[in-house]
């Protein structure tokens, strides 16, 4: 197999990707990067719930401006909306581009065992595991392959992928080492 693709081949990649980070292209991400991406995605979901709440208030005001009062949904309903929104958001992101907003900011992509896009069912299962059992991500700390428990169960990987032009939606993105695992050359 070919060595990890150098993202420096495109003009934009040379500008955006720091020289020191280029060697990590295609390798699996560690716990710190994953947690930072997860924190960004959590903020996105919180903002989404907040916007949904404002939307409900706006509709109520338009329907009945004289009887308008603020609705107090309660913590349980807000938590349920947050968990639902985060699950849908991650599922759609991973099944379409492999990137949530947090992953895009940190140069990450979630891929299947061949380096391609996740099937929608796998993306949903991975989102459910990550949202409702977030402790699964900490398996990365003890894994020699930098894989979370969700990655091991569902045969997925979170890789550094700053140069989207090196990724193909079909099969090998050009950074799969001989071991057959994307980013398999990461040191323990």
C-alpha cells in the first residue's frame, strides 16, 4: 500500500495545514483531539436547542400575541431535546461527509474500515453509543490503535484528514497502510 498522502500537494493544503501536522494525515486521532471536537459539537447542539426554543416562542407569539407567555420547558425536556438533536446531528454528519462541525475544525474524519463513508445505520449506532454512553471514547487512552470502544465495535476510525481532496468516498482514501487499517501506523 501507499504511505500516507501528503496534503501539501494542493496550494490550499500547504497554506492551511501546518508543516508539523502534515505527517499525521491519515493517522488515527487521540483522546484530546476527539474531546475537543466533541466539546464543539456539544456547543452546536446546545445552540440548536436554544434556537429551537426561540422558534417555539416565536410561533406561539405569532399565533396568539395577546396571550403570549414564556414557556418553561423544564430540564428533562431540554435534556431530551439536546440528546435527540445531538444524535441526529452526528448521524447525518458521519453518514454524509464523515465530519461534524467540531471534526471539521480539528481536521478529523470518521471513516469505515476501508477508509470510506459510514453507512447510515452504522453512523446512527455510533452516534447512539457516543451520545448515550460517552465513556466509550475513553478506550482511546488504552488502545494501541487509538480506537474508542465504539470504533472497535463498529469497525470505524477517527482519522486526521485536513486535505479533503485526498479522501474518496469509495474505498481506500490513499492513506491506508499495509495492515489494512486506516492510520494503523500510529505509535502506541
